[in-house]
C-alpha cells in the first residue's frame, strides 16, 4: 500500500541511485521505480502516508537536475 507519486521532468539518463538519494531522506519513503522513455525518465515513488507524500511534493517542487 502507500501513496504513489509520479515525478515528472526527470531527464533521461538520471540514475536510480541518484533518485533514491534524493527521496529516501524523507520520512515515509517506501520505494522507487523508474522506466526510461525516449528523452525522459519516468519515476514513481511510494510514501507511507498522503501527508508525507504531500510534504515531499512541496519540498521538491522546482528541483532542477544537473545537466
């Protein structure tokens, strides 16, 4: 169970290890899945509760990956 977030705007080639490093620091982190698609990386992150997921959405809104 848990709350699943779709994370958009992730460029192609970002490693799962880097993504886990970003998300696992937040309370309630459960899992992360990625899939490569054309010129982007699809990311799905699961948190234990909706409140924890919403906190992460607010905290990382506008995050920019290094090119």
